[in-house]
C-alpha cells in the first residue's frame, strides 16, 4: 500500500481504501490484518489445493494463499476493476508471486478455466452465492464469503456437502460489495435530510414511503434490564432474530445526527425492526456499577405500534442473554429450487439459493 504508512497499513481496525470509482465509492480496500487471518483460518487451505479468490485487492491475500497451498500457479484471483488487477499484478510480480493468475473479469462468474477449486474465498461481499461458484467448487471443497442477509454482514465458512453448503463458523464483518451480481439488498432514507437510512432485503415487506419522517413521531423507549461489559458483544442477538423474524433489518445513522433524533447502539451495524409504519431499533445506556462500566440494552420505537415493538425487542434481549454464548449458529445454503420439505428451517430466499439459519440445541 504505497499511499499508506506502515502504522496505518497494519492498524488492526482499519480497512485502508486502495482504489475508488470516479463517484467516490470505494472499489477496493486492504482488509484489517486480523480479518485477513480469520478468513484464511476459516478457509483452511491445504498444500496442493487449487484456490480461487474473488476480489484481487492489493494482491496481498493472493500471495498468502500461494504460501498456504505451496505453489503460486495454483492460485487465481479475479476482479472486475482493471486498475485493481493491474496494481495487484505488479505487486505480485515484484514480490516473487508472478505465477499467480490475475484475471480481469466479473467475479460473480468465477473463472471456469481453472476449475474445479478446492478452496474459494471472496474478499468482496455478495448478497447471494452465484450459481457459478457452486459449479466451480469441488465436492468437499470449502468456500468462505462475507455474505449479507437481513442487513448484516458475516464471513461464513462452508463445506460443499451433498449438494448443499454447510457452515462451521461465522464472523461479523463488512466488505466492499461484489459488483456484477444481482444484488437484492435495498435501501432508502427515512429522514428529509437523507442522514438516516434503512437497509433491507427485497423479500421483506418494507414500505419505505410509510416510514418517511417516522423519527418525527413521539419516541417510545423501553429497557431490558440486560447489561453488557465493554468487551461483550450484542451482535448474536441480531443473528438469532433472523432465524424466524422477517422484520429484522439495518439502520444506518450519519455521525451528524444528534441522539435526540436517533440514538442507536454504537457501531456501523445497527439492528432495527420494521412493521408497517413503525420502526424500532436497538439502543443502550451506560450504567455505573462500581469500578466497571456496563451498558444496558434497550429499544427505541416510533410509530403507531412503537410500544408493542419495543417491548417485543426487550423480551427478545432477555431471552437471548442468559445463554448467549452457549448456542452455535449454523447457516445452510440450498439451491434455489429446493422444496420447503427438504429445508432444516424457515428460509431466507435469494436469487440463486435459500439461506436457512439454525442453532444447535436451541428451539426456534
């Protein structure tokens, strides 16, 4: 990353933008080193594996893949942006990894010339798993992708088993979106200044017009009585709610929005619930308990059903909290034509596939 100093390049919580489109959107970035390591751990590359990477980035991840598989010529990396691939090719050649195949093309189509692949990793975020990825992944092969559903992003590691993709790990993350695919995530502003937006899937019953200026309506606040320490995460609540509640989505709030207008939990990913013209979202407040600061989780709602929706969200918090670290989620992805009778639970339908999230030892 010649445009970043070493302290920025290796900052564990930065994803340094390395290329942008003319409109200012980022087209490529260098993921934070901890996330690079976590996703490679999920991928579990073995010596001699044939690997396809979707999203070339700087070329750094491709050279790590070459190290893991043992031969640079077994690694293919593809990106839709010719400037990105040109830069990655230069960097790989300059550092001794010139045998990596760097392809300019639509990553959603994979690269059939070198298929089948034992390992496939996406370093851009797809909304669905494209058909060509299924076709090019060998039976028993592993696929790692930062998928999106119900407004959240998770790096999910799958094994291709009996015509399905079955996960064994999920990590919260966020990535530049995969270009060229049929993206089914929708978004729209709910404030006149455009500083608060909702993000939802196209199979969800969200009427964005009915929610315009919903934040101008009276606020209803409810508290759950559940508190977390500074090193404890609440993201598992969002994941659990996606199992059976089709109202779950994401709210994005610009930093200039004052808390008296909208006051969600800190962070980039903020969970919300939408029902008709009512919105509720997760919030928190600081509690002082001796030497340790804790944050109580609650809900803020606006609209005609705000009281019911905020109480519901607090009930879900209370149900999730006692054993929140005991239950392991599993995402199974089925082909789009799989009948309901063959699914392990309720499906989130995509274009090419059906997502089913289940929990071990947890009744939905």
